[in-house]
């Protein structure tokens, strides 16, 4: 108690002196200063949580850089052939996004923000180890999981539609784990730009 | 088509087995030779021994002779398919002189062969039509026990035989044969490419065929993915899942009118999959994400009056109706893995029916059997299993010959059609409800998700 009291006194004294100091120089302006809290607000969180920064970064890039003309000039087919939006892969019987899947979707989201006119179909695909029927729903789950993550990163939901092809369109016709792994995916097709 | 003719002893044994097949057959027993697993029932006496000599061509031309030959062979296959009637092997009566009409049948010789019944038929050209006459004689009394006459065109002689077979089964065994029933399935055999995608994707279209795989015909021209067809109870329409609007939707092709109905349409209907007709043909059950998650819905066949049956954040898909139309079986992963559940058509009384590793595509058999067939994961692939709802027992019909999926019962419940990769690509096969008598129906491309007409 005794030790605390001098500390409190000190703090009170310090704040008082700063207030007095400010007030002494520009009495009318000192009061309005506190209201513009928003700027201090952005500054404060930037120190503890780093994550928001990477999301903000892509927006800063100008939407029409000269060297990106190749992408914006390409036809839809050429664009999809080069598939700038990378596919996300899933585990057997699962529609959960892996850490790697989220990383890929982060990149896809950045690209989608850079080209705000793109609308995209998220296709859900499955490997042949599920039944044809149930896979229709599982593929939809995978497409929805990818879409929901993109929406959480700020991509407008109406730019992303989903469709499931179950195991009807395998990317690799093989019957081994390497083929299966390629076929369990959310695949992105740009439908308008 | 290659068809195996069952030895006589085996046919007797199986014939006697049908009424007694319901008591829990140990799964291992189905693998044993049928002569061992079955005891011949004396009830009603031994089965009659029948003979089927080649039909008599009454017109002298080659076409009539060809029709007579074809009708005889198809009738032989049709009658043997049900394994209800016992036929004397044909090579044992090769030496019996052929009759030239119903008047000079050498009954004495047939009697020597111990034939009880004899099917004699004639084929005759009458103008532009073909007249086929058939009589089933009692060899002892030399009386005609059953006789029919058919007039038709030479275009499809198989239809004479199919009709005859169904009528013989009906009159002799009170059995609804399946000779005139049809199959439907999806196929990528034409190798047509899906438009609007840069990937090399083959479209799938809906095909139909006779029950024995003959007369395969394409019935859709969607240039897209058309899958999982289901026959309407009247056999005049096929409901299926089509991507022609981009997402998956329910369509009905009225195959004899050439018209198309859209059951699910509009902006906010989500994905819609796997329609199943109610037994009276007035309603369709299907799975839809219209409320955000795959749930089971029932709508009138024109798409009106949509009602939701399930309400769970898990996946609910692949509905099928009970023969009475009061219940719907479906697949749900609400318990963690996909299993078969049954719910009342009113959405009440949900119950879980399987506890396997992974099940899908329930198919409810017709009366008198009260069974649900489904695909069950076994090792790397799937096998067809059948759950007896009365006893709660499950037995296996396939044993890892490739992966086996998408079973559907024949209208009389005595056979199943299913997809198997046992011969390489996915092909449609049929088998008897005891897993025997497996026949390959398709051979070109991938052919999947079959259904049998009602």
C-alpha cells in the first residue's frame, strides 16, 4: 500500500503535467485532438496481430500494371488453360481445408482482388474411391469450403458460384494414390472477366 | 452377348431354393456350389421338365427361317433367365425329327426323353406382318396347356419372344417375368467433349436397353453431363440429373413424346441431384442444396409443392422409395460416415439401417422381398450388399471383382442391375438376387448408375 501510493501519485502528477503542458501551449486545440481516434486505432492493432497486413497488401497494387496485360488480354480459354487460380486438394472422404489449401486460397484471393471483374466457378471433384452418388455431395462440400474461405477473405460471394462433378471428371484417369490425390480437388474456372 | 446356360440340376436346385431363401443364409454359403447349399423341396412335386425345339418356319423364305431361329433362341434365354422352369439340354433332342406343323409333333419321342412339357411354335409371313403362334403341350396328354398367337413386324423379332416368355412365366409359375423390362444408364461411349471447358472432359448421355442388353439406344442429346437415370413407373419417362443449366438439376425426358420437363428450375434452387420416382409416378424425391446443405426433398413431378424431409447439417443424398410409397431410404453421413437411413415420406420416424464402413445408393426391392440393396465399401472398392429389413440380416452379393456400385432391383425383385469395373472400365451388369448368373450388359465406354424399369 505504501509503495503503491507514491506510484499512483507519480502517474497522476505526470498526466497532470502533460495536460497542463499541452493546455498551456494551445488551450483551444488540445481538446479536439482526442476525437480522431480512428488513426490511432489502425496503428495500435498493427503491432500485436500481424495477419491483417498480407490481406491489405494486394489492394495497394494498382489494378492495371502494364506487365499484367498478358493476363488481362488473354481469352477466357487461354486464361483457364494457364489456370492462374490454383486448385486446392483434399484428403480422402474429407472437405476440410488443409494449411496448404488455405495458403493457395490466399493467393487466389489476392488474384481475385487484383482482377475484380473476374467471376469464377468453383468446381468440386472427388476421386473414384467414393460412390458416384455420395461424391456429388462431397464435391459440393469441397467447393463450398473453398468458396467460404475466399468469401472470408473479402471476395464477394456473388463472384463465386459452386458446382460439384463428383467423380465424373477425373483430372488423372489413373487408379493409384497419386491420381486419386489429384482428383480430390476444388478447381477454379474463370467464367467472365 | 454371351449367356451361360445353367445345367439342369442346378436349375432345379435354385428353383426349389427361392421360397426358402429368406431365412438367414450365412454369407459364406453363397460362395459354395448351389447343389450343396440347397435341398430339393418335394412340395408340389418335382418341377416339370420342358423342351423347346426350334420354331417351325411355315413360310419358305430365308427371313422367316431367321426369325424362327431368333425367336427360339431369345425365348430360350428369356425362360432360362428366371430359372423357374427346368429345360432339358437341347443337344439331347437333336435327333428327334422336327415337326412341320402343330399336327405332326412326335409326342412319343418327347415322352421317351421324359419331357413333361413341350413348347412348339410356328412363324409365318402374312403380307407385311409376321404371325407367330406358340403352344405349350402336355406331352403325356398331348393337350395344349397354353397357347398364344402374336402378330407383329419383322423389325424386332425379339419382342415376340420376350412377350411369350412373360406370358409363359405368368401362366405356369404366376411369376412376373422381366423379359419386356428395360434398363437405363449413363454412358460416355460417344466420346463427345463437354463444351466450355479447357479440360478434356467427356459428356455423358442417358441410354436405354432391353433387359438383356440388346437394342441399346441413346435418349438424351444434352451435350453435357446427364447422369443417374431412373425409369418412371409407367416406363414412358426417365428422370435424371443434368448439368445443362450449369449446375445440377432434375430433368425428365418423356422418351416416347420427345419432350423434356424441368423439375427444378429458378435461381435459388441450388444443386439438385438423383431423382427417384414415387411408386405411383406422381412425385419425385431428390437431394438439393437449395437451403444450403444437401437435404432430401419431395416434389410433384412438375416441380411444384416442394417439401423438405430431412434437416441435418450432414449430407443427405440418394433417396429411393419403398414399394408402398410410405417410406424413403437415403444415404446420410450425419453419424460420421455415409450410412443408409429410412424416413417416412411425411418426414417422420427416421431410423438408421446400416452400420458399415461406407454405404450408398440404397435400392428397395419389390414385394414379396422386403430388402434394400446398397453399395458398401470393402477394401479399395465397393461390393453390393443386401439388407433384409424383416430379419435385419445383411448378405454380400459381390466379392471384390473390381468395384461394384449403384445396385437397382428388377421389377420382380429377383435380379439386380449394377455397375462393375471387373472387366476394366465401368460397365453395367445384371445378376440374380443370390449373386449368381452375372451377365455383362454394356461393353463400350464407361456405363454407370443403372436403373431397371418397373
